[in-house]
C-alpha cells in the first residue's frame, strides 16, 4: 500500500532520515523520479530548463498549471509541490491566495512554494491559516536576480544573520519546510539547528534535513552551464545526441527501417 506523503509527514521528518527531492516538469521525467523521491517540485526553473528563457522571470501561471498537471498524472509515491511564479504572489496575501488556490485546484498539488523571507511572512501566514501548505525558499532567490545583481552565494559572514532571520520568519509564519539555496554550509547547519521545520538544501549542506536538485542538471540533460552545487549523475544530453546521430546515419544508409520494423502486404496469421 503506497501512501503519498503529506506536508505534515514532511514536517515530521525534521531531524530524521534525509528528505529526497528533485524537480520535474514533464510526465516521463516525473515517472522516472517518482519512486525515489519524497516530494517532487515543479519549479519555475522550468522556464530556463524547458523553455529556454534567460531567467525564471518570464514564467507564467499558465505554464505552472500545465507542467503541474503533466507531472501530477505521473506521481504515485511523491508529494507534489508547485512553485508560484514571479508576479503571482508579491502584491499581497489575497493575490497569493488566489493564485495558490488555482494551482491546487487545477493540478491537485499538496503545497505551493514561494520565494522570500521576512517580507513574505505575512503572506505565508495568510495562506497557511487558510488551508494552503507553503514551502518557503530563502538564501539565493532567483526571481530576485535583478535586485540581487547576480546569482552569488547569499549569507556569507555578517550577512548570515539576514538569511537566519528570513528562515526563522518563514518558519514562524507556518511554512512546513524551507529551501536553502546557495548559502554557506555552516550557515545552513546553523539554520537547520535553529528552526523546527525541515531545511531542504540546494548548494547548502549535507546537514540539511533534505536535498533538492534540478533534475535536468543532475541527469546531464541541461548542459548550457553547471552551478558548482550540481553533481551530474547522468549524461542524458550526450546519450540522446549519440542516439540521434546513429539514427541519422542509418537513415542515410537505408539500414533503418530494418525488416522487423516494416509491414508485409498480408497480415500474418494469428497464432492459436
Ligand atoms: O525552481 C526550482 O527548480 C527551485 C529549486 C531549485 C529549489 O526552486
Ligand atoms: Na524555483
């Protein structure tokens, strides 16, 4: 009997066995990652990874709904979390509720994720007190690229207090987990010890309560660039390219299709 974890189950994993997570944006990749993961995130990284956008800023609610539905149809083991895209929640709690409710209604996701710390606490409180589980995301928040000025490590030295305050604020506001992106390992360990909700690291620390990676990065399918925190466990882009080259060669040589791929004029007799 398979039981898909709930946000409460994820929260209860604080300090326990590490929580395993990857992103997914399409049905086949969601099927690939479902069994191994505790939750799957349809991240707004979909914009860069699948749509070739230069940042996550061009991602829309419609994109999140469509990819969310494709992934939802594949998941049997993992909990589904969907990112709220840039511009869909920052105006205020009501706007955030409207769009988060749409994601839940149209995809069946168990929770939404949004970026921001202290400044998003009021919105997180509004959602979580009205039946919408929220995963928070602090440290490097890619939707803030234009105000951060780049994808630099966040919270080094004195600046660590700011990220710590963000993590405490989202925890106090009712988030059931928080992603820590691209922060020093000692800060990630300090935050993990300081707050009662699971920390999900990406470019953070093995001491976090869980880890997440962008699936196309770890499969070696997205190869335009590789952040330092990504480990490539596969070579899918190279494997796919080699397969396509072999296909092209065989078409040109008329060795594909082979006899086993073609049809005779007469249907073969059915075996009794
Ligand atoms: O959009 C995304 O893929 C994310 C994860 C990297 C945490 O937010
Ligand atoms: Na994201």
